[in-house]
C-alpha cells in the first residue's frame, strides 16, 4: 500500500496526528506493533480519550488504515515516529521503542524518504541515536533521505488547541530536511515554526515542560508552608493573576502526572549530567513534586486527628484518580501513591471516577462507588484529587462529612483546601 505518510505508533500522539492529516487530504497509514490496537482501529474502535469511535470511522472513510506490516514504509513519502519514551528503573531515558522504530524503518528505507522523530527525548537523540541506525540501510542521511525532529504538542482533553491549530516546531539535520518536514506538516497544520536544527527542536519540547514542572513545584512548596502560616495560597494566586504582565498562574495539587511533566524534564537532567554537572532546578522540582502525595496523606491524617479519629480503619473516598481532568489516562497519576500510602496506613479506601471503570493498586482492587454524593456523605474523609466536570461538586461539598480539596475549587465549613 502506498501512502503520503506512515505514522509509527498509534497512541495519544500518533492517532491525533493521523486524524489531523487525513482530514486535510493526506493519505495516511498507521503502523503499530500491537495487533489489538490495529484490529480495533480498523474496526472503528478508538482506544484514546481525544478520539471517539465516530472519529475513527470518519478517518477510515477518508482513507486511513492501520497495519502491523512494516513493509508499508517502502511506499511512503514520509515516516513519523510517535512511540513512547519512558524512564527506566534508574530514571534514565529508555529509548528502546525509538531504536526499535528506527530499525524497522531502516529495513524498508528508500531514497527520498523523510523520517521525522516526534517522541520526546534528550537533545542529540535524532542525530546520535536515530540517524546511525537509519544509515545501516546503506543510505546517507542528508544525501539520500531527509531527517528531522518535531516535538509533539498533544494536550489530551484540550477543547481549544489540537493538531491543526497548535504551531508545529520542526528542525532538520540540514536545511533541506527542515524544509521537507515543514512541507509535510504544512499540508495539515496551520503554523509551522522552523528552527536551526534537530537539537534546538528537541530542546524546545524539554524547555516547555521543564518550565511547567519547575513552576508547579514552586507553588506546591508554597502550598506546604502557606498552610503552616495560615495563608490561603489559592486566594494569593487569584490576586497575583490580576497583574496583566509578568505573572502566569500555576496551581498546587496532589502531585504531577501524565507522561510529560513527571518524565520529560528528566531527559534534560540526564543529558546535563552527561556534561558533568547537575541540573539542580529540575532535580529539586522532582523532589518537591514527588513528595506531594505523602503530604496529602499527612494532611488527611491531621484532618482525622482533629476530629479525634485515626486514619487506620477510617473510610476514605478518593474523587478522581486520573492524572488530568475529564480524561481516562491514569499514567503517573498522583492518585496512585496517595492510595498506596493510605492503604499501607490501614485506611479503607474507595474511589469515584466517571472515566475509570476499575482501579487497582499493586494488584489490590480498590472498590469503585457509582454515586459520589452518597458515598461522600458516609465517608470519614473525602479527598478531591481530580475535579472532573461530571462530579456534582456543590452537592458533594454539601453532603461530605469532611473534604480535603487538593484542587482549590471548593469552599465550605467542612472543606479544607490544600
């Protein structure tokens, strides 16, 4: 099968990219190693939040197809890699999926093809890791085929910004590669931003997420000492936000989740450590954010103690266990370490989340309640971890015996805000 574009990896990044392209008339083939994902997509079934089954049906009607057959690369004008880049057990970058995708492309690479890496990684990955694998084909990068890096900017659940209207950064190994990538993305993305090279494009993604990571950690640390000082930090943030210049609001919470914020800055920290010195801002931010779940549990314990109750044996209801509002993605959700610590201390934990049908912590199933309002009225303590739109928060606030609000959205006599 011939295609304008083959997208390797059909997850939260690759699938929306495919949708944006096919809607603008680009002939797209999706390539994934997971047969269940491919079979589901070809049957019109979506496996991510941002695309419905109807969206997949529309894509199929427009010519999209998914496959596990890597020979489709032989007939593609461009190949874009959108595979996961997690951290390994020692918190070092795990580029196994990127290397595997590069080897797959190598085996079917032909002259004139554009290869783009979108997976988040440390500066130098495209040139130093991917290109050498591709050149094992016998073809020369920059001479026989084009190579570029373009950071993904997917924001799951964002109702305003998607693939088409979010500017796309591209940087190639040479000017011709940059232009080839710009021409590809320009077919279906409104604004393409060219940068000097692959390393600048790789750094742009890490800068975006490190900026958020550090500022979230800042307000999390301020939340801890503001509570001890008797200061309502949420009110202070609201006041500071009235300044029309020089301030951007960030908000505290029970921790950071998802693939980007808790993971991506570590790629930059890893690369900096290779130079022989630490990236102290990132490492400190990671330290602050990683202790927030324990701080939430500590606040829960104090809340119960103030009412002459023990955490051991207390019924604790967790509201919202995903890492982000109004999506089902649980990756790196702070709800997991919160629940783990509560269970270790003997609490009787249940959860309510309209987007998560079942949930387990270290193999232990956590009971799900369907009616959050009724459950809050009998729980010794309710902890709001994620303020999903589907929750009737006013009713929950009205009926809850006690509520710890980690998102700063509620007020009331029985409500304690982080």
